[in-house]
């Protein structure tokens, strides 16, 4: 498994552990130079969103991956973590519906989270 896919897998597992909702992984490597994967999740309140983000940062750091940039941490309704090869988006539920990243990036390849979790 390549590094970016392993990073996406770790982010997915961590978000699930923090009870993230509707977690999506989109392979955008063929359609964008921004990153290889987007990992998108929702939380039901700002405390959960922050906890999810903090956990993803901590787990990926432990695995040797550095977060290059964080956006939106103070507003807490949409927090973006840029790890270079992957970008993690954590939204409050209603804000995710408004921004609808899945529609914007519909040309990417949606990865089945269960299949990604099973890979090693």
C-alpha cells in the first residue's frame, strides 16, 4: 500500500473511532494535483469535530506523517487538515450538506471504506 493510501486508511479508522458520520474517501489523484485523497467526515457538534481533528492529527503524527496546514480550527464548522498527499475535511453535519464536496469532486473515484480498512 502506498503512503497516501495508508494515510487515508489511518484517517478513516481514526474518524470512525471518534464516531465520525458518513465518512467518505475520494481518490482525486487522476483529476487534481492538490492531493491523492480527500477524506471527508461529519460530526454532530463542534466538540466532536474538534476531537475528530485532534485525533487524526495525533494518529498520523504517531505514524510519521506531518500535518502541513490546518484551516478552520477556530470556527469549528469545517476544519481542513492538509497532509500533502491527503486532505482531511471534517464538517459539522449541516455545513457539510451546504458545501457538498462529494458533488464538487464527483469525478474522483469513491473508495469503499470497508475495502480500504481491510487493506494492509
